[in-house]
C-alpha cells in the first residue's frame, strides 16, 4: 500500500465484490429434514434456505466437529464450539504473518450452470468466494463483528467441472468465524451415500489442497482492443516509469518536484485529501512540514516545477487516496463533486490527470462516471493511472478490476502494488510468494488475460526495503519480469502462456525512497524500460 504517514502496517484492500444466496440457517431449525436424491442433500424447513435446496458442500456447518473436507493454509483453521451461528460447531481461522488463513473446499460442478454461494461469517475482515469457475470468479466480504450473511453467485464455463469455494481473512486483523455455508446448483456426485452429517460421503475430487489448481481459465483475448486506446505520455506502446512523489516527510529523501530523477515519465503527487464539506470532492495543498524541510517550497515554485516537467516531456498527476485516504464516490452527486473538484485542481496546478489509489474501496459505477466526466473536461492529454493492491486485481469481478475495465477507453496504466500482500494466486491458479519474479509475472498475467490492453498493465514495486513492509525485490529482478512478459525471456519458474511486447511499464513507491536508495529504480528499471522499444 502507499502510505501518507510513517505507518508501515498492512491494511486490507478494496472489498471483493459479490453477493451470496440465502444461507443455510434451515439446518438450525428443529423442523429441518434432509432427503437424499442421487447423493445430493435436499434441505426442507421453515428457515431461510429454500425447500429442495441442494447443498453441494460437504461438512458445510463443521458439525462433524472437524475440518473434514476443508483445507486451511498454514494450519490456520480449527473447529470451535463458540462462537457458532447454529448447531454445535463453527470454523475459526486466524491470519498470521503473510498468511491470510484461507480455508477451501473443491466441489464438482456442471459446465454452463448457475450456482449460488452463501455463508454466515463474523470478524474484522472475512472474504467468501469461488475460484476456477471458468468465467468471472465471484467474491464478497464483510467487516462485521457480529454474525452476518454473505452471498454471491456465478455461472460456470463451458469446460468447468469443479470449482473451489474459499474463505479467508486479512493479514494482522485477527481471527474470523464461519458457519452454515451453502453452495446450491446442479451437482455431480459419485455415490448416493449420505453421511451422518447430512452431506454426501466421500470427496468427489479427492482431498483438496489449500491452493487447488484452477480447472478452467476464462477464455479472453490476450490483447484486447479498447474502443479508444489512450496514448498516454509519449503515445503508443511506450514503456513508462511512474513514481510517487511524497507530499509529506517520513524519513525518505525530501524532494521538490524538480529533484525527481528524469527517468520518471509520470510523477504522481501523493496525495489529495477528502473534502469533508463536499462528499466525493477532493482538496490539495503542499504540506507545510515538507515545505519547511525544503527551506520553503511555495505553491508558485511547485507549479513552476510542474511546468518544467511538462517542458521535458513528463506528466505530473494528482494521486487520490493512499493508505489513509477515505474519498468515497458512491452516487451521482459525489461523482460530480469528484470530477469538478479534481478539474479545479488540475487547472490550478497544471496536473495532467489523476491517479486512483483508493485502498478503502471503490464503487466502480460511480467512480467510472466521475472519471469519464473529468476526462471530458480535461480533453486530449488526460492521464489516468491506478494503483490497486494485489487482492483488488485477483479477479475481473472485483470493483477495482471492474473500474479499470469500465474506464479502459481513457485509462493510461494500472500499476498494481505487488507488495505488502503476502502470497497470491497467479493466472495459472498456483500460489506465488511476493518478493519474487514469479509473483510479478503470474499476477500481471491475470490482468493481461482479463481485458486490459498490455500497455495498460504496469508492475508496482517498492523502491527499497524501507518503502514497504514486505515484497521488495531487486531492480534487476523487475527488469527480468518485464522481459518475461514482453519477450518470454529471463522468466522464473512461471512462463506466461504468451508474450505482451507492449507491456505498460513499472511504478515505484516512491521517488523519495528511490532517492534514498541511490535512484536504483530510476537508473536500472527506468533505463531498461526506455531501451525496450
């Protein structure tokens, strides 16, 4: 994440979207009656589950008193007798270190079929979703300390025969609980035997692992054509280096805009602030502490430095959000406020556009509305970048990914923050550890296969070990990752299914931390990008 303060702790990213079907509270009803049909369970009661609902999950309420049929990463899960939503038992899992306490179960399904998924959860951050659907993988989340129901649905792809249902928490946010999970839809069962827990016995797909492979990859174009391909700085498929300039003092080298290494093509000024009197609106002003550290840095000098960057062919944009940014654009009024206030700042300071770095969630529909309105006001030369966290770009169903796709006609580049995240899934369904080349290439592959143009995909990396809590890797490794994605050379153990010569470039947090580290990103990564052609 990007930090507007000295803090280095992790924070959860944007919500993972979705919506789940009615949870299986009927199991708690004294009147519940389980009937078997071809090995499936029909749940009939006066509770919230519909009559004749088939639950494809095994041990969905953990009433075996064990984790049977579920697999939890790093031994993070256990079965508890309190708190529970219904029955005697529930799941409790605790994130630790770089592990988000994911518990999963693999389920056989039918192709081209619609399924509903629901569950009761409680905890600081709890995610429920499904992967390997062969289409848009759904997920949803909550932050409620009381029991609450999550629900979503999905339709399987034409060749999908199994999916993975998962739950997980978030790093450093404490334990979460889950109970009464339900996956309903057309089932595929190898036997007609039902266990004493009211679920089909035996595992249709064998013992699941905590990171089961994706059985069907969504069929998408690896090089989609946007309706209006933005040129961005320099135009065409130029590989760009983006750096965040810190409008605050946190121990990194304090800089004027004029001090930023010339290798940076886009300078993102961090950060705009929320306008409390104008919902969705933003404000900006130079930090007085930073100005004092620089011996007096005035608005006039700041504007003159931006104009000088323009003369050198560079772009300077205003970043909105950061770790502590709480700008919310959730309706048409706040969308208009955002566009109008951002345009006023662009006119005042000479910014070329905006960067969206909202780590507390986005509403794709209205933020897209705001950005299109802003782009129309600015006209040609408008620059739009984004810096989502890794979890925000794991699926095309997440709000951030939706926002990127909704704005790809005006989008310059998405520089996902490949750090402060722990291990994540790559486009091949395998899990990769941050701080490695595979992490960059396998996760960038998700966006490259998910609908963004290659020029709109960039690799966000920390400039030094001081710039992020985790995930730092050498500039030479970043260069290798760029070569792997663009040319298929210098790859790690993950080899992309194709190459994307027009890969967008790279980003670093921040130009200040890079200066503190000898400008190694600017020199090594920037130099490499500009030689890639």
